[in-house]
C-alpha cells in the first residue's frame, strides 16, 4: 500500500489529498511516526483551501484518536457543504467517533441521526 501510494502521489495531476491521507494511515499502522507527521502536515496544508482534503484530514484525526480535531474538521466540512459528508454515518474511518455527542450532533444537523 505504501509503495503504490507513493507512486501515485508522484504522478502529475494526482489527487494529493487522497495519497497523503492513505500514507498517513499506513505510516501510523507501521509505526513510522515521522513520515506520518509529514504526510499529515502536507494534508493540513491542502485542507486550508480544499474541503475534500479537510474531510480526509478528519478521517486521519479520527483514526489517531484526536476526536476534537476530527469533529472541528467535520463541522467545517458541514459549513462548506463538502459532498463527502453524505457518507459520514457509514464511513468506517469514523468508527471511534460514533458515540461522541458532537459527532451525533453533526448527524442530526444533516438529518442522518437514528
């Protein structure tokens, strides 16, 4: 996964946010903290102007247990009407946020709550 993601990232016109997010997750799982932090930093830079990158960043924050940062990013995505928010309720990368009242509040705002 890491090798493929690095190859795709190097291609012109690649969707960098996708590969930064995948690589950050892969580096986390393989214990490569410095590389993970670099990809997160690059993803954070993209997220300043790209709501798709912001949504991906929220996924990474969620997986890292950084719930407050993930929720803040998702709230911003909601405000920006990021299209990927329609998957919020079923996205596996947000599993650790499911019971968070702030996450549930976002779902209610989107009329996705149970």
